[in-house]
């Protein structure tokens, strides 16, 4: 993949996704930026890749529909893009997916099939559905069109900073599950260092980058409420792109993610879900040293209101 793929994706999806705000904040006396994909239609950046992928389906493929697997944000992105294009969508979701994500996906008209995250393979279920119906499988990150679409976040960052008279960022800190967003941004912003952030114990991309080859999440990974980032194994396309970009990696705890959720709410009145807050969490926790002009991506905001209230109401 090349930067030109991301540029083409921007042209293709223009007018179908929002240009999300890039807002200034201050951490430890340093001014940096927050890219608010939590305010994107559907509550996350996922609409970008889904729209780019579905727009490239043939008329015959559109008629047969699509199938996707996701704990929620990709599901909703695919469902929204499919509804807009008149395409039927089936989404394979874990039975423990947050209710707000399930209902948001269902509200877009998608059919939902649940599976057990620990005992069943979502990829296998989607493959069977595709074989039975002819529907096109739309992966959440293991697809060039998906990665290119997510990379439009990076292009927007560069445009918005330029509009403000700022230089391209020295570093962009990005939440990472399968790595579609981070690898897309790495393609879009070659002059910037990319730092990926994963939940503690689910840091397979970071370990893969350290080892120089893909390794899965280790057995017995701890429970985390960063559901959007619970990917068991990354893909060659995302790993290769981030490895080529010499991306750095770190991980954060649920408590550190909660602190970032509180910061986003108290400072900026932004609702950010745990997985979407990990980049900010890494900076707040000192895992990533803040530098002037750094950008932290807030990748999603689909959080159960009751859980959000408990997190922001708890003393730091």
C-alpha cells in the first residue's frame, strides 16, 4: 500500500464522512491536539474504512450484501455505509458486546448474529455466511480499502494543522486493536512518528513489532473494558505498514484509560469510550512523553451512559 491509496480514499468518501474536530489541550504544561473521531457519524472512525470498501463493490456484489464481524464500532460503520448504499448487512458480534453498540448497529437496519468470543471464531462464522449467501466479507482491518479509508484521519490532521498555521505533528498517538487506523495514519503522515497504544495484556501489535514477526495475544489475557481493541491477532498488512514506519508501541491499564475518559469529559465535555481513550491515556500516564504539537487520536465514543457516569463520577 502507498499514500496514494489514502488520497484516493479521501476523494472517494468525500461528503460521506464528517471532518471531525481537532482541538487543542494541555498536558503537563505542553500544548497538544486531540483528534475527535469520537464525534464521527456512528461514534468512531470506522465509517471511513467501511464507506471506502463498500463504494468499491460491484453491482452484483451489492445485490448479494455484506457480512462483517465486530464488537461494535466496525459493525456500526458497516451498517451505516450499507444502509446509505442500499446494501443488506449481517454483522457477527460477540455476545458480550456493549449494549450501546449492539443497539446502535441494530438501529441502522443490520441483522446481528451473536457468538461466544472465547469459544467460537468470528472469522469462521462470517466465512460460512459468505459461502452460504454470496455476501462479501468486510474485515475490520485486514483489507487495503479499509486501511486506506481509516488513513483519511491522518490527512485531515495534516490539513487542519496547516489551516491553523501549524507544522505537521512530530508524533501521532493512536489506539490500536488490529492496527487499521494506525497503519492508515502511518501511510498518510510519513513525516510523523506513530505511537500505537493497546490495552495491557492485549499488546500483540507491540510485541509483534518488537519481535519482528506477528504473534497473537498471549493465552489468559486479562479482562478489559477496552472491547474495541480486543483483537487476538493482527494482519500482515497492518503489521507490515507499521513495521515499515518504525512505529513505537506501549500499553495502558483500564484505570489509566478511565483517567483519560475523565480528562476528556472534564476538560472538553467529550464522551470517549475506553478503547478510544488509550492514546490520551498513554500521554496522561507518562507512557508517551508529551511534545508540542503532538496529536492523540480519540478513536471512539460509544460508551454505555451508565458506565460513563460511573467512570467520570469516580475520584481520580
